[in-house]
C-alpha cells in the first residue's frame, strides 16, 4: 500500500493527534517507515492490511525528524538570502507594503492573516510559524516575485495539469486540498460560502455550483470551484482549484500546492 492509498483511510484533517503534522506525513510514516497505523484515533481500519496495524515507531520517528530538519535548514537558508535585497522594489512587484520606518521588513497577507517578513524572520499573525513549510512558502513568494519582471494575475485561469512538470503534483493537490474540501462540504455549500468569506474570498462567475476567488497571497489568487453531489447520477461532490496562468512568476510548484493545502487547512479549522 502506498501513502496515497493509505491516506484515504485517514480523516484528512491534519489534526496532529497521531504525532505527525499532516495526514500525508503520517501515511508516509506508516507505509514507508513502519509506524503503527493505530496512532490515528480516527482511522478507518476496514480494508487495511493487518501488518500496518503494528509498526516500527523508531524508524518512523527517524524519517519524520530527517524531513523536519531538512525543511528547517531550507527555511534558514532562504531567510539568509533576504539580506541585502531591495525590499522597496520587491514590495512593488509582489503587492506587499514597505515603509522607510522599517526598511528591512515587508508586510502582506497570507490567507487573510497578516505577515511580517524580513531577514530577521517571519511573523504570521504575530508569531513565528510553527511549521517550517509556511516559512519556506512565504520566503519563496518574496524570492520568486521579487526576481525580474513578475507578471500580475490577469484572470486567465488554468488547472495544475496545465502547468509545466506538474504531473506529480496533481495527485498531491487532490489529496491535500480538493478531495478534503469536497468531502467536508458536500451538501453544505452555504457553509463553504460563509467560510470562504472569512478568508477574504469573493464570489466568482464560473460554471460551478459555487465559485470563490481566494486571495492566498497578494499576487497568488486561487479560484475554488465547487460542485454539489448528485447521488441519483452517482456523482460525489467535487472541488477544483484553478490558478492564474502567471502563477509560476510568484511561486514554485511545491510551494503553490502547499498554499492550496493551507487554504484547505484554514477552511477546515474554521469549520470546527
């Protein structure tokens, strides 16, 4: 069983009660490193191979520690690269705020949460992000958008499959974002509308039962399309995330997928 197959047995909520930061990290630890599947209190055990219900937690812990160390080291490296950058010019290109009173700091919003970013570090909602992947994403936004002539979003929307070298990311986007949202909000489009508004989203005119333009970052909007389930025709609820065709001027593919995952995380957190 691979991690994506196992992921279907988890709640997909990234609650952390298993000891891993995300359900996919937990799925990888179980299927690749021998962690016990029963660490998840919400696990759907039907159809799971018996051998996954035991596990080798020491190997799994080692795998998780190694990945966390790699991510932390990358975040530190990206922070160091902020030294000497012309943040005033970068602010103009990425839609951030810059002030002569704090010339080493950029301010902008990430999923309707205030960000304060500079060579000294990042504050998200006033605190350093606990997950180094948030830091990586935010530093990458400054690095990518601040390099060269980044083209602003113009409302031309494409799917992940239309971006170059994205084959491996399509499945990740579905597992971490689209499928989770479709399952949670099936039959609850009104609730999804309410929660998207809390993220600063606005309704969009699209051929879907509901559509929202979510400002993940100032120059990285996400178009969330939602179709309600049609049980009589055998169709489950569906979510599709679209991106502006200039999005790779502002984020690399991995950070882009993580931004969509974080949007799903926020919506599920607000729905608790």
